[in-house]
């Protein structure tokens, strides 16, 4: 039986750097095993992968993450008209955004719509609309909606729809206007009627939207929480841990100046920046079946995998391995240039997610001659052996190491990262 989870265990040593900062401009850190570790957040790692040249090469469609719907319309106008032979006018794109977010499609409640309105608290009783949350928007998903909108506005209404629209017009005319909801014009009523109709039609075929959304691999990997309208919640298939150093870290402070060439004495600017170096443990777990569901290759988690679907999921898993082993956050890199590649990559196929972070709960100590890389690898292997023996785990494992270390029995050795990626693509064969 195919194992459903791919676990990624990466050790990567970074030279002096400050890869991820908090709101105080200090390195992000965490207490683990009672000692301070430098940390790179999972959000930082995922964005690093998502915005990398490697990602763009193998996954051309990337989601647009924003809450600015006006700017989203501008972006969609450019992207959709590049792809669409017939072209899509801005008005169809703007109406598609309305359908998707329910920004103008009112609910049955006269006092609020699906996004809602909030009282600003001012004495003049002015109101402001709640903002849409920052979310990933799929271009392919919007393309489906745009064509549905264009079709609905172009087609002649059936007699049944004409009667329903007339009823809506009469109802609006008889309604008492309020400050929150002034009376609508006939065109606005027709707009609302058609947008609701489009929304209902798309909701009845939500699978086509989900399949289109799967074209944006970052959404299929990281998931999405629905905030409004037709946006569907998607369970992420890739879980990424915050990367932490395998050892305790005491940070250094860099005092730096900006020299003013036209100032005779002193400097034009003086500031400080915290930095450090260390061996980081990166861990991620990929749910292969959830990935196939998110890509539209499986109808649900209970369905049987197809050869085509699993092959596609394994190909993506190999790309995730490459990015976890090679991509580094860009923060302060012009000052530190810590462009380091992974020292070791251990991959396992299993029936559950399994982290090896506890190998470093007791901070690794440097070798007598210095260095945390070798002792970190030793602790990783030792803990792997302990949990396998203690729990009788059924895993299939392989490893690539720069130091050409012989791994424990049960871990297949690969001589290069491309070989390890191919092992993943071959379903651990």
C-alpha cells in the first residue's frame, strides 16, 4: 500500500546572517529545551519558496495574495487578457470580483450584506465596509467566474427570470429606504439579480472552481481559509515547521555607519543590527492525497489514488525537496550574503507526519575542534534510530549528505540532490 506522507528533514548551516526579523528588528527566536534558538518562521520559508525563480520555472501560476480588490482587478485585467484570445473587459472582471467576494451581493438581511457593514462610531452615523481579509486569489479560478459572468449578462433572460426580476423591482420600490440601504436603481437591482444567479450557478458546480484553483500550486500546498463569497476553504497539504537552530545561540550586534562623502567628520547615519550563525533544522510534511484533492486530481480524501494523480503529487514533492534544500530568505542578504545550501537532506515516506525536532531538544554542543554540523547530523541519525526502534515505524527513507556520511541501517544513501529527487519521483524506489 502506498504511504501517504512525505517527511522532509533538512539540516542547513548558515554563516553570519539575520534571515528573519520581528517587529523590533531583532532576529526571530524561540526557547526550546530551555535554551534560546534562532528561528526562521514557516511563513518566511513558504514565501521564500513561493517567490523563488525555481518555483516560477516549474509552477508558472502563482496566487495573488491581497486584500486590495481594486488593485486585484488591475492585475487580473493584465493576466487574463494575456491568456484569453477574446479578451475580457474590465467590467466583467469587476463583476466577477463582486460575485467571488459577495461585495455587492446582498443577503436576505436588509441591514447588512455577506461581508457586513460596521458602525464607525461617528455621530453623523457614517458607515464603513469591513475589509476583505488578505487571501490568495487564483487567476484560473477567476477566469472561470469571468466567463460565467460574461455569459449571464450576454444571454437573454427567460420568462421565469424576467418575472422574478420584476418582482424584485416591485419589492425594492415598496421597501422603506434607510441610511444603511438607500433605494436602488433598476440597473442596480438587475445587477444584484444576475450576480446572485451567477453565484448560485457556480455554487452548484463548485468542483470546477476547485479544479481551476488547483492550477495555483501554492494554494494546493499551503491551503486557504474562506473569507467570503465563492471562495472555498482548502486544507493545506504541506505543513512547514519554524526552522530552529540545533544548538543554543548567543546573538552578535553589528554597529554600522553610513559614510557621508561630503561631511568632513563623523558619519551620516549610525545603527545596529542583530545577527548570528548556526545550523538550522527545517522540517516539513506533505500529505500526498490531500495534495491530489487540492489539484483536482481526486474528488475527495476517500477516493482511490490514480497512477497519474500520485505521479503528479510525487513530482511536486521532489520540487518541494529542492526548494527546502536550496532556497534561503532574502532578508539582509545584501549585508550578509548567507546563500548556503543544505548539508543534509533526509526524506521518508510514512503513514503519518513524523518530526525529528526532538533530536535537538537538548542543544547540540560543538565539537572540540569547533563546528555544529557534524554533531547535529549525529544527533539526527541517533534520534531517527531511537524512534524507529521504539515505535516500530514503517518508513521508507533515503538521504543525501554533502559529507558523504554513511547513514544508519534503514536509510538508503543517495550521492546527490538530483538522485534523491528522482528517488522521490520514483515513489521511494
